[in-house]
């Protein structure tokens, strides 16, 4: 029995024992999600005012940023990485290590999951706090400054009513509640509709994809090797997330200036320098520009890079950490121009129709299709429900066979 099936069984068995405490917890979670929506759109929480979560995560673009890097609240300051999509972000597993046994018996411990492109935040709860205090983003001095701003908002009374002092640990209880509110909002159905044409096809509708898209899917599964990292099968969620959330150095062209060490910058492992997390490909057609630094403007350019990185090195130029580049799985895929066209066609089938409807209607947020399960009924699947209280310690990169 898979662990997903075991969770489903546990929820079924526990359902009959839900009491007043569960009802209160559910009501609190729903209340926090409603306030989290207001925090997400609030432009008064930065210093100076004018920037909020929505500034860099635009709903019409699958909650991503069309700029390579985002400007901060302070004029002239900007980040160094592209703001990723928030669609399905609450489903990303917490940062942890998985053991991978090579054919010769060597055990590799590989990082998976975590937030930001480099995984420096282990959980979504850690991640949502960081932009508030980043000088290149919302530029607040500390939690006291954020709490003072929260007390001036129209939703302060509702947020303060949801504060649980025992739940805050070392944090300001009000700030902790605000972080929980953002997490609960990002768990709402609108962020995980699973209503793309790909979902219809995987669900058994053979007519959901065009002939070109179907050819693209075969390439995705085979010659192009996309599915090696962008899984088409369910893993930590009952439906596929189109990523294994692992880390790799793709050998992207250097942008000059200071090198970005990615994962290796906080793990300290030389072999992980220049590695970045594999993103979901859901809604990928809406989230240009691409890669952690926003360095490629189109999906065609991305596919050409994967296909010809090692064939036309002069086109792409040198990379910052050549010693850790993955040269086994891509760089010379041998795809034809027609095959790239079919892969590009397939990428359109990854777009959620709820986002397309929102863009057509001009509404401010997408609406998940009827029947999308609410956050409370899916609570055991969310990483923040199951994660360990203390951070995991880095494992050695490799262990000899036993």
C-alpha cells in the first residue's frame, strides 16, 4: 500500500472521531485563510509602503512575475532571482533527503523539496516570512515592525482573534498568526485546481490532447527525458505535480558578476554548488521568463538549451559552476525542430483552465472547479501537517555499500 493510500485510510478511520476540537481547528484554519487573502493583497506592510505579495506574484500569470527579477519596496533595490509561481506551492514537500542507490551499490543522499529556488526555507511556513524582512523585498526591520503594521490594518481584529500564543514558539504571536494565515491561503483550492487538459488526458480522456500534443507527451516521457524529473505520476499528492522537486545544475549561461551557489550556498557541499530546484511544469506557458534567474524569455529557448547545450556551447557561453553541471541527462538530446514544436504544443496543455477563465473574465483571482477538495479535508497531505518540528541535519553525500 502506498503512503498516499495509508493516509487516506487513516483519515477515514479518524473521521468518525472528529470532535469539537477538530471543528474549532477547522474554523480557525478557514478564518486564517480568509485573512491570508487580505495579507497577500496588502501593499501597506512594506517599508516604504507600496509592495506586497501580489506585487511579485501576479494571479493572471499563475502567481509569477514576468520580470526576470523583482524590484523591492526601496527604489533601486531588486532581488537576484525570478519570483516562482505560487500555484501548487503549498504541495511542495518539505526539504529533506532521499536515499538513491546507484547500480554499484553506492548510496547517494539527495535533497528534495523545500522552498525558494535553492531550498533555503525548509517549509512554506518558513518561506512566507522571509520576504517581509528581506531588504531587497519588503524591507521591514524585524517582527516588531511587521506586528506594528499589522495592528494598523482593517483586518487586525480578525487576525488577533485567531492568535494562539501557545502556537508561536519564539515568534511574536501576531506575526506567527499572519504567517499561518498566508500558508492557509496558499492551501486553498484556487491554487491547486488540477484542471488542465493534461489532467483530463491522464484521467482517461483520450481526446483531451491534439495530435501534436500527444506526440509531445511521448517525447516528454521518452526521448526528451522531461518526465525523469517532471513526474507524470502521483507522489506526495493524489495527482501528479509535474516535478520531483530535486536539485540539479543545468549549466545555465553565466550572467556575470557574483556567482549564485544555489543549494550549495546553504548546505556547504561542493558537489551541490550551482544546483537549483526543479520546478513544477504546471502552467509553465504562463510563467515566463524561465529558470531561477529569469534568463530565458521563451519556452522554445529553454527547450533548445536542453537539446543543444553541449552541441553549440558558443551559443550559450560559460557557466558559473562547470564542475557540478549535469552532463549525463541532457545537453545533447538530438531533438528535431518538429519534435521541439510538439513539446511546445504540449506545454499549453499544462495550463489550468481556471486561470484561463480568470484571464478572460478579468476577475482578480481564479476560481477552482466545483468539486475541488477543500484544504481541511486534504490536511494530511500538506507538508506542514506532517513535517518534523526540528530541521533535518544534512546527510553525507555518499555512503559506501553495506
